[in-house]
């Protein structure tokens, strides 16, 4: 029973990116944007989130593709996973920029 519980908890924690980030937190500016920006409905809030992420992660380090084992594998999947459809125009642009930096065009 303990093994089954451990396996279920491990599966939940490591397959759901938002759950993983709740435990381990964002590691880069772009992950911060992708964690916090979905669903933001006005441009002022989007701007404040962007500023907070920039202040917390000031160095724009080259992002590593570490959005989780079962996270997006390319730009399109990143966009589909992080856009909920009700974001402000600025939030969409910030999400798009972060997805593009994590998954640059080849």
C-alpha cells in the first residue's frame, strides 16, 4: 500500500507542471511568466507580473527545456498548454515570447 501511495503521489507531482512548480518553484524568468501569466485578464496586471518575474530573475539566462517530463516539447505545445483563451493582449505576448525563448525556431 505504501508503494502504491508513493507511486501515485510521484506520478501526480512530476506529470503536472503546475504541481511541480508549486513544490519546486520557477527557476527562470520564462518559467515565472509561464507559471503566473495564464488567465491574467488586464494589461496592467500582466505588466506587473512581468516586472516581478524580471526582478526575481534579472539575468536572462539561456533557458533550458525543463518544463517537466510530460511538459511541452515544442513551441506549439507550449502555447496550447499555457494559453487559456481569456488572457489580455499583453499576457498573450509575454507567454508567446517565453515559449519562443524556450523553444526557438530551428
